[in-house]
């Protein structure tokens, strides 16, 4: 299997991640923060090690500003439902993942908030000027993806956060495709809230994620319960991270995520970014001149990360994805990628695209194999069929 579905989840994981999870499960899997015996204390140490590693790569003020979550969707829901109040206005974009779209839609349908969607530029980015044009007096939050999971293009979040700060609004970014690849200094970029999963470019297991909350921000907890902290009080603790972390955490997963983040630190973000950027452009260059293939990504090559979306003329994406798997042993992802607005922007709705997403453990040979497969398959189809 040539695995080119890293935008969904990275595979394989570094060996250290497998070892960390196995060792934790066998020797240290007490309930973190709930007891005083050595296994519980060690479990708490492992969870804290994960929190500290994430704080380092984000340049956060303190590990306490890192809320450990189930995934990016969980983190985005905690952020949106914790910070927004009745009457608030939100600016998002036309090219968001459903993890932002659906919570905002539900809150708007309930009559709590209103929101507008900024237009997307031809290269797939959301310009700061498009955000600025939608500002209102009651604009509380700008919520945008950092990197499109369909196109792989990186948005200018530094410029957007400047617009937000000048207006007195907050900035929330979905860093699902960028954290672990693109340097993210939350203080230098002026970011207030950053949500992401652990299982993609941080190489942790599924069921892990995090939310960075800038110091001084107050979010409502939408889940109360046991934390092992202030257990004598009826009310849920107000201190972070406990305020947003009710219940027993996925300590097994966070032990693995800590090892994944530490792997990223050792390899270095510059090296990882150069590698994934190079593989994506190598693939694009290999198919760009093929008249039977439409390439939607790399419209702005300097801003391109690992995900690359294409279509083969005359074939539905699902058909191409099946052929890639069964004939060529290449794992990719056809469809709408939980981002229907992006496909409306591209004109690929409702079929979607075929996404090849390159990760750190892919090689130039993998990119070349994907080029050969796409070029061979496209030669078998005519120009008739879905206008994808």
C-alpha cells in the first residue's frame, strides 16, 4: 500500500509512538490525577508531558493554555460554544470544513448568533480584505481554517488576525492540516484560539486533539464533571485546563501524542514542511500537462502543503479512488472531504475530487507512482461523463 491519505490521518506513525502507547498501557495506565499511587501519578505525568510538548510547538504562554480534546471537531465545538454569546456576529469563509460550518449553522438556527462567509480568492485563499469587508459592530469572532483540507493552500492568518485585533474581535483557526508542518507561534501571530487533532501531522493516535486558549480568555464549559481538582466543590473548576477538561482523559492516546509531538520537534518543522511541499509539487508537475486531468491545487505553489485535489475527465472521483486502491495499491480519498463549500467554489459539487495527501513518511517514489497511476488511468477515460 502506498498511503496518500495523510490529510485524513497520518500513517505510519513513528516507532516511538507505538512504543510509548504500549509501554503506557502495560506499566502506567492508572487514572491520571485521580489517585495518589505511583501508577496514577505517572499517568498524570504522561498527560502533562503531552500538554507541555504541544505548548512548546505553539509557543503558548503556559501548558495550562492547552486543552486536551478528543479531536479537532471537539476542540472547535468547545471554542465556538464556549466563547460566543447571544447576539454575536461571526465571520467565517465559503471554504470551511463542516467542523466549523455545522456548529455555526446550529447556533444561528437557534437564533443565538449570526454569521457571514468571506469570499475565497481564485488561488483558494481567504484574503484579509474579504474578512474586513464583513466586519460589523457586533463581530465577536473570525473562525477560519489555516490550511484547506481539499486544496492544501495556507491562508494568511497573520494578516487576518491583525484585522480582527484592530476591530476588537477574536481569531479562531482550525489548524488540522497545518500544525506539525507550518510553524505556529500563537503569540507572534496574534491568535486567540487554535484547534487541531493529534492524529494527523502530529503523528498521535485517533481520539486525540487540543485547543489552545489565549491567556485571559474566558470560555463557558459545556461539559462538567470529575477532574481530580477541587473535588470538594459543587461547581466545576474555573482554572484552565481543568475548566474545559471534565472526565477521564484519553491518557493512552496522549502518551502516544506526546511521543508524536516530540518526534516533530526532533525532525524540525522546516524539514517537514520542505519535504511535504516538495512531494505535493512533484506530483502536480507530473500530471499538470495531462489534458485529461484537472488539477485544483497548487494555484499558489508557495502556499501549498500536502493535500492535492484532482479529477480525471469522464470519471467520477469514487471510481478513480477505487481503481487507485484495487489496481495500483494507492490509498487516496475521493468525495467532498466534509467541505462542501470548497467544492461549490471549485465547481466540483456534488461529486467532489480525488485527494492525494502527502505526509512526512512518503517518498519521491510514492509521488512518482501516483503520477504514473493517474496518467495511465486518465488515458482509459474519454471526455464524456460528469463535469467534475
